[in-house]
């Protein structure tokens, strides 16, 4: 009974998010209500309220780490933007062809995602493209491609996607092997949709990037903040590797360093001017509703995880499909609806290293499918949620225009992986 109630609440919440424009209801409100109701039903039906509260606090620690990471990344990107740091990159773009621009952005996103992570990369590239394109529909198509490229770029790197990182830390995969085995399938996931969208844009031009109006001093400051910001973001995975602290700690350190750098740069300026470029101003400009939306979604998913439904689902898939690659594909598609982290955690609990030893193809395939399957729905990945918040892309628009392309890429990646066996 409790399972039916919680699942029904989750589905109704999901529908409210999908039809936010028709209902004229912000998706953050639907997500927060869904998350709280799922936990309320769980605790009211539980025999021990204390154990449920402890479970909630345990999950909240994991959720908070993602939210603080998101908060830090968005603030750093906003700082770069407020200092016109992205102008330095946009001024280097000397094409007016939308097709060429799409391919350039896709390649940059793919490789940057492997170096940073898919969430940070999606935020950076979305901010960059908003400076170049003015047409709303075309900008949305680029954003859809950024989500696909960020997720596929993150899947083959142990630092690029949280699920690949989980499998790496858990000992299911080794860093060099996962990069070697997943680089070609991940490229296929990205390239196929990119070529389809680029073909749609054939012959289309965009207005040339306007010349920068910054003074020499402003350009120098912008360059300093750009390189400092990108350097701090690259430092996050290095800090994690060296200290074994969660990624959000590195991101908070990066934000603190950026705060110091901006304070030094604007130290001698008028208070009104210095305030305009301050971190406190950047914090006011980031999209807080998107962070609350993410909080609500993750609360709802952790409620499903706590009642054991995700583990049951994994067991049912195992018993029904009876094939490693069909199970991996199903889990990948399922990760578009529920968060891929608990799905991978459930798989790690179901299959031990005696069944599937380190670097077994099943673990590699799981990293590919759960890392890239989330692109099928805009709220299926952290990158998608971030882009949705920044550009105000609706759930249904993405479903109509991007989801099929993401699934075609997903299928192409699976095909390339199976051909490698």
C-alpha cells in the first residue's frame, strides 16, 4: 500500500512538472511538494519515525553535496559572465554558419565534460551559447545538443559523470580501461545527434558576434577572471582525487578563491562599481528556483530508494530480461526518469565483484547507459536540469524536439560498444 501511494505521488508530481506551462505552475513548486509528500507518506506508514528521519538526513547529505556543487559552479560561471570573460572566447569564433558552430560547441562540450564534469560543462557552454545566438528556437536546439554532448563526454571519464565516478571508487572499473573502452561509444552517442541537428541548420547563418565594447582594463580583468574561473573548475576533480573529499568541497574552495581574486581586482574601485562585480551580486543572479527544483526531485527519488522500489525494479529486470546488455539498456533508459545514482548504487549492491570482476564489460556498459540515458528527458540528468533552469526550456519542448535524437545517439553508442566486444 505504501509503495503504491508513494509511486502514485511521484507519477502525479512528474506529470505536473511535464505540464508546468499548461498548469501555469513553476516546476520547482511541483517538485518540492512531490518530494515532501513522498517522505510524509513514508514516515506516517512507518513503525519507526526515528529510523525514517535518520534515513532522510542521510540522503539529505548526499543531496546537499550536489546542490552546493551546483551553487558553486553557477556562481563561478556568473562571475565570468559579469566580467565579460566569455567575450574572449566568442571573439575567436570566426564562422557565421550555424552547422559549423553546432559542431564546434559539441566537440568543446564533449571533451570539456570529460575534464571537468557534465554539470559544470553544461552550465559553462549554455552561458557561452546564450552570448552568441539570439533566436530562441535555435538556442534551445543548441542547448539540447549541449546536454547530450555533456552527458556523453562525462560517461567515458572517471571524473566526468557521477555514476562513472561511483563505479571507479567502488572498484568495478579502472580509470584507463574505462576511458579506452567507452571513448568510441561515447563519441557515437554525441556525433549522431550532432550531425542530424547540423544537417537541419545547413545553409543557415547567425549574426556575426558583435565586437567587444570593453576597455583595455576591462578586457584584462575579464581574461583574468576567465582563466582563474576555468582553472578553479579544473582544480575541483584534482582536489577530489588528492584529498578524497566529495567534489562539492573542491567547488566551495574554488568559489572562495574566486571571491578573494575578485576582491583583489576591484579593491581600489568605487563601492558601487566593485559591488556590481562582487560574488554577492553573482549569488543574487543565479537561478535559485532550479536548485530548489533539483532538491524536490532528489527528495522524491530518495524516497523511492528508501522504500526499496529501485532495488526491486533492478531485481525484476534481472529476472525478466536475463541478459546483461538488455538489463544495462533498461537501467539506462530508466535513469532518464529516476536519478541514475540510486540505480547504479542498486546495481552495485545486486552484483558483487565475484559475479562481475573489475573491468567486466557489464560495468563498462552500465557506465555508458546510465551516463547517457538521462539525456532522453531534460530532467533525467543534472546537466539537463541546470540547462532547463538557465534557459527556461520546457519539459514538453525537449520531449518533442530532442528526446528522439538523444535516443538515436543512445542506440548508436550501444551498437558501437557491442561491436567492440
